C-alpha cells in the first residue's frame, strides 16, 4: 500500500528550507520510495552529457534535481502563501484536500 502524501504531481509548492528557500514551483515528478520530488526551477544542477543523437554537441546542461518532500509546502490557492494540507469529505462524500489556512479546496 502506498503512503498518502500532502503533495502530488502538478501542485504549486513553496520551498521552506535549504538553498532555494522562498521559491515557488510546480511539481514535475514524485519518487514515493525515496520521498523526493522534482520541482520546476528549483535545485538546479549541472549535468555533463556525452554527444548523442539528441544532443550532437554534448556539453554541460542544467536540470532540476530532487528535493525531499518535507522541505515543500503547498501554496494556498486563494492567498498564494504556504499552507499545510488537510483531508475531508466534500458534499459528494468524496475525500478531497483542502488548505488549512483558508479552508479552500485544493484542486
């Protein structure tokens, strides 16, 4: 059984600690086994690539590296600030995530 996480792919998140503290970005992928996520524009690293069919020149490329999910908070859809996420039943008896600061449902 997979563990429920407070974030998922496509969410807008806020980095609350580390070198990229204060930055916001969208989640591209999540690795549930390692509890890490790749966030757009955060934790950029230089990767040395050999020449290949896609990149005949080779060289150094910048790409995102994984960040531990404990360092990420959801962004409140109404205020744009960092918030914790909760779960509750909506009107249709379906479990949905909501922002604890505003109480607004997170899509």
